[in-house]
C-alpha cells in the first residue's frame, strides 16, 4: 500500500467513518479547506456534525456499506470495530484505509510550524491557550484541540498561516505519527500502562517525540520524568519552564485571589516581562500559562498578546467548565480522569469557598482503575463528598475483575451507583445552596450533570 502522504497528492474523494468525533471533525475541516471532496457517516447527531454539514459535507446517519460511495480513501477512528460494515466494504473493494492518527500525521506535515503539545495532563488547556494567543495576535493558526475552545466555538480551526497547534496524545504512541517543529512537554506521569507496561517505556516514547522536533523542545524543567525523557535530545533549542528560577521561564510574586485564581509576574531569563492574572483556577495553571507563553512567543507573538490571550481565557470545554448555578448550587464539569489531574482539580475546588464540594466521579477503563486504585482512593478523599458510578470500560473488557465497589471501600463515606439517575437522586436529595457539584471523568459523566440541572430547572 502507498503511504498516506503520497496518496493525498493523487486522490480527491475521502470518506470518514465516525466523522462527528472530536478528533475527526477538525481534520475533515482542514481537508475540506484544502479542496478535498468529503463524505462521512456517524451514529449520533451532535454539534460537530452540524458544523460538518454546514460546510456542505454530506453525512449519513448509521453505517452501511453503500455509504463509502466512490471514495478513493477511507479514514476511520481507532475506536471502530473491525467488523464495521463500511470498513469491511472499503477493504473488500481495495480502497486504501487509514486510522485517524495516520491522517493527523500527514496533516501536520502540511504546515512548517507544527506545535505539538504533549504530556499526561494539561494538553487540551495549553493547546487552547496557545491557539487563543495566536488568534489574538493575528497569527491566523490552524488547530486541533481535544476540547471546545469558546473563542471559536469548536475544537478545530482552519487558518491561513504556517502555524498548526495540535494536541499530541501519547495513547498507543499516536503522537509519534506527527511531525512537530516544536514539541511542548508538560509532564510525564504513569498512565496508559495497559499499553506501555512500564513507566520507562512511557518515558522512552516521549523521548522519541522530543527527538522528532525539528526546531525546539519546550519542557517542564521541574518534572523529573520529563528531564529523563530529554536525555540525549539535542540539535534543537531547549526551552524550560517551571516554578524554579533555574528555568528559562518561571513565575515570581505569586498571589492567590478569590481562593484559587492566581496572578504572577512572568520571568524570562531573569527579566520580568509583565504580570498575568489568570481566569482559570488552580496553581497548576501557572505552569500551563508559562508553557503557552513560551510556545507562543517562540512562534512570533509578543508578550502583550500573550497577556491578553491568557487573561481572556476562561477554560476549554470540559476543563473546569462552569455549567451554571441552579437552586444556589454551582455545577462545574471537568475531564480529569487520572489521580494527578483529580488532585489539582479537587484542591482548586476546595479553595474556592464553597460550603461543600461534591465530587461525582466516573472511573474510566478497568486497567487504569486497577493499576492506580490506591492513588484514586487517596485523592478522592479530598472533597467533602464523593459519589461514583460504575467503571466505564470503553475499549476494554474487565479482565481485571475490578469494580467501583472495591474503590469505594477505600474512601470513607463515599457512595456509588450504577446509573446517572441514581447519582442525580442522591446528590439532589443532599446538596444544598452554597455547594459545588463537580462532575469528573473523561467518559460521559457530564450527562449526570445535565440530568441534575434539568431537574432543578423543572
């Protein structure tokens, strides 16, 4: 089979199986902008599908062999089962088929300045921050983001410049398909061990990604695992950020406001460039802002634009996203699904002055829950109340024989339920005005928040 880069120069008709997915939609938009004739299919209506249809791209609901039509290439998501009728039909017809990551890599090579943001935590926030800064600075970037950026109302953007800001995910080594000019490494923690098996293997993968950057590596100089990953990475600029003043970029005169919102001076090479007041809570967002500033200024933005972009940034979709106040109860939704992410999110929430913080958590994947059980049990004792659902297995089968009941036994006072309706019953029967209900997880736990909000509205 020909490689995808060569094929993209020879064909024009491409079909997307699962075109409404958050990772598929922005790639389709970029190819549409490049003049390709696209079609797609999906099983569920969504805002992203409405956006795709608005471009004039036909989308079939449900997946049938005839949907592929006269496509010359078929792109599919990693979550697709091998017996999907469209995928089977394409392969039987000899149509070249590629998983989304392959197309993502090819698209990254369309831009001279591909900024790939990787790390176990914070990718979506920092990718969003950089995109917002470059937009405010008139640098007209393209972007692929893991969550919705309110400024553009989408998780993808097609610009006219050579700047391409993208979230580079380490899951199953997806980011090794990309061709970054700049690699931004935020942190490296144990995760996806069902695939990587050991932390050393995970670090080695980040080393490969850093080595692939052709221009610069911007990295967390305080993070031990990141520093290990950078051993032997040379031949390009190395730019560090962190809390320690030994980094190229670091904060000074840190001040906390309204319980969990931080202001700080931005220091670069010992010089104070100015002060930033963040509109997203949590001390961890100081590091995110420094990484975004370093990457944006490397791309050509000035500090004034960085300040404006960051001080108008209120978060990305499902990243401490405020859903509203109903019956005096605040509702916030967050994507955190790893113990380290849960810790910084819950600590920020506990500093915001609420009477009680309710953590409503949906564990995601059996492997992560089994391997990090004690870490989850520790951080889920931070909030005042912990309510959980059964584990969302996603792509896995429960060969670990792990259940939420086992996690709940390790968290004093916690409760768990099988359905979102039961979760809503319990929380609404016990939460009071002045409380915060924080839904947490990368699955569909946000639906529980919608149920609760719907009942309170009614």
